[in-house]
């Protein structure tokens, strides 16, 4: 395969040590209620948008900054190895594309110090403390993370590039909203012990690599680029 790469990456629980949405919602409606709604998604009694909308309806902050402050108070930070990973991408002119089921204004705060990162995420409108989630699309998770990968593959195909000639597509993630992207990427880095690992192994998805922190991904990438 060629040594050119395109990197897509989840945000919450992947780039960050905790899920920003969970931290914000737990602060407002409590962990037990949020977990109850999470279970409704898993057992199929509610769709992701239905349960997600109900969670965010309980959030009464009047600004995004108030929500960010709660994340900072709860020590939501970047994965310890993320800076090194980002530096490798910059050195080799590889663009990082973040695909998130979280909220773009909050994601962008955490990526302020990382230029050249493209963010594709859901959004929200705040009106007098009422949060209305604005989804990227009408897919089951409100954001089909595999869609930009499929679109990119079609663009390469239109340029006359075969799968062996086009850049290699990497996806890094941890959760259930990452499943569609896992099916479309060439290599999938699934976080150890999380839902994406379980899904990939159950479905027999090839090209899966299990990671615990970004240093593992950085080592893999540097080795590939050096050989």
C-alpha cells in the first residue's frame, strides 16, 4: 500500500480521556438517568436521537462556555499521547479529520491549539437554557461517520486510482457511533475494552488494531512511514 494516509478520528473518549457529553449531562441530570437512557438505546426501546435529545433537554446551561467549564472542572483532558501523534501528522502533512457525535463548539474548544484539524460534528442551538441538538444527518446515530470515508473513496475512484494506489484510510475510535466508519476504513484502531472493539471482533472486521493510548498508534504510524 502507498505511504500516504488520510486519518479520521473520533473525539469523545478517543482524543479526550472522558466523553464530554456524558460529563455535561451527568452534571445536569445525574449519571443514573443518563445511563438509563443509554440502556434504552442499547435495548432498542429508543433510537439514539430520541434518547440523546432527552438527555440534552435536561441541560440548562445558557452558554457553551458553562458546559466547557464543567468538563474542565471534571478534568476532561487530551489522551497523554495525542500531542506526539498530532506532531507526526504535521511532520508528514497528514490532515486529521475529526468525526464526532458530540457537539462541534465543545470539540473545537479542545482543538484550539491544534491547527489544520477538520471537524465534522453535530451542533446545538441554545435558547434561554434550552438545548436543541442539530444532527449532521438523519442516520441512526445522527452522524454517519462512514459517509465521508465512502465519499473520499468515490473521489479517488473517479480520479482513476485503485484501492492499491489511493492513500490508506485510518480510523480511530472507541464506541458504538464509530461502527459505520469501522466498516469503511482500511485500518481501524479500536480502543481496548470498549464497544468498538467488541463490535469489530464480533463482525469479523479486518484490519483492526487494539490500542490503549495514542503512543501505540504513533509507534505503528512511524514504523509504517519508515519502511
